[in-house]
C-alpha cells in the first residue's frame, strides 16, 4: 500500500504545481486585458467567446459589403465605358 501512497502524493504535487502555474497565467491574462483580477473564468471566457462571434459576423458583413461594392463599381465602369 505504501508505494501507492507515495506515487499518489507525487502526482498530486504535480497537479498542484500545474494548477498554480495555470492560475498565475490566468491572472496575467486578466491583467493584460484590463479585467478585474477577481473575474471568474466563466465570465471572462464568455466575454471572449462573444467578442469572437461578433468579430466573425462583422468580418462577413464587411466582406459582403466589399463584394457588392466591387460588383457595382465594375458594372458601373463597364456601363460607363462600353455603352
């Protein structure tokens, strides 16, 4: 039974060390983005997800707008010079 306890203790210490490193990295991310250091991960990553979704929608809108503008300007150019 003793080898199991020693192995479990070692693995638990590794998990604790990894968790501490993760917490420090998360606090660094919060500081970088100017968020309150007490912000829970669920709230922060929810904001990040919403930003990404809105960014994707805006990207599609801008691409569609550019495509329509390009299409209209080419049609206008063709009509103006070749009619």
